[in-house]
C-alpha cells in the first residue's frame, strides 16, 4: 500500500490496459468500416431491371374502345417492364413519365361481364399496387426477386403526337422511397 492507503496500479498494468482499450476501439472501428456494411447491405434494392434502353416495337391495336397507333403495350406476356427488389415497402408504386409528350394508360381486366376497363387515361404519373406484379425468385439466389406484370393488367405508353422512329422514352418507378429509371427506344418497324 502506498501513501494514504490507496493502491497504485503499476506502469506495466496501466500500459497493458491502455493498449487493450485501443485494440478494442480499433477492432470496433474496423468492424464498422468493413463488416457492418457487408452484413447490413441490401443485396437486391428496388430498381427497374428492364427496359434499360432496349428497342421495343411500336404496335397498332385496340383495347376496349380505344384505338392505339404506334403505342407500346406492356403486358404479362411481353415482359417489357421488369422490376426487381426483395423488400415489402408498402402497397403502391408510382410510375412517372419523364419524356415530354408521352403518357401512360392503365387497363384492368374487369372480368368477362365488364371486359377491359381504363383506370388511367393519358396520365403523366400513375399509382400501381404492388399486387399488380408477381415476384419470381431467380434460380441462383432465392432472395433476388424479379417483378413481372400480372395478367389482367396492361400498361400502354403512347404519345399524343407523331412518334419518331427510335425515339427514346424515359420513365421512373418509385417504390418505398427508392426510384428506379427505365428507358426504351420505340421502333416503328418497316414502313
């Protein structure tokens, strides 16, 4: 015992304690810098997987009572629009047209008695339920999900004026606060 009845820690013990504290601090810092982002990283954040600049053939068709000329139908069969993401971030997605002059129609199948019903008519921004899409896991990793439009929904991208051959159409899809960008080039085919 030293003066006044207090025990003093030896220099060696004090040095070892300081080195141990510094080692723990550096260990935590390295964990936070290297391992934590890897462990907490969302491996499949929401985004537009397709189209990303692909050429899509414009079509002339009739849906319900509307005749479309040089429009792009997005259906469950053609797979033009593919989203990806594994989070459930609420019920609705927002699709917004970015290219001036272009707009979005959404058709919903109302059953054999009602037929195709126009939900949105030439809108620049539309709301879609997440349940308008079926989520399909990839074979390699079950946590990566691609979203395909369900049968019974048709999204039509069309322009109010004349469409130019290989015109670029840009749009965004927002879900859970994350926005993905999509684009396609409209081909008029052989004229």
